C-alpha cells in the first residue's frame, strides 16, 4: 500500500524529531480537518469547506442521514481522492448535545481494500456557537 505523509495536526515533535503523520493516520487527520472546516472559513479559499453544521439542529431522520451522507461523499470525493467512502452516518447523542459522524472508508491504492473507521463529534452548545 502506498504511504502518504502529512503534517501532524498537533505540530508536536515526536520521539523521532519529526512533525509528520503517515498513511492511515494522515488520512484520518485530513478527513477530520475537512469535516471541521466551515464553508468560507479558510482565508483565500472561500469555496473550501462544508455546510455540515447545518444538520446539527435538525431531527435526525433516515432522509436527513441520506442527505448528510451525500454531502460528506461529495466533500471527500472533491478534496480527498486517496479514499473511497463505504458508509457514513450521523448518530445523535442528545444527553451530551453531541452528534457523532461515523465514516467508514477504504484507501484507493490498497489492493485488499481494508476498511477503516473515523468517528468525530460535533457539539451543539446552548448559545449556538460551536
């Protein structure tokens, strides 16, 4: 399987003195970054980002989950060509004002098509700020 190297999102030197992430961890960080950047948030790149936060205040129904999965697939297809999405879903956790995004993907260059999971959380705060 091909190996990718990206910057470590924490930018903390590891034991080897580098600040890079490799392969699956690099891909997961990239996906998490894509899911966390709002549309027009990145200076100089107003077209970059997503509108996924709009889903946070909606009742989670099968239709909403389908629309959400379609948006995530489009986002990742556009900005992360190294992977293919197998499944994507929203899981509500109302006790903690949290929505969990569960993405199952495989790496395009992996001949075995081993799947990986990424779960990330978005929180709904009472004042409407994330």
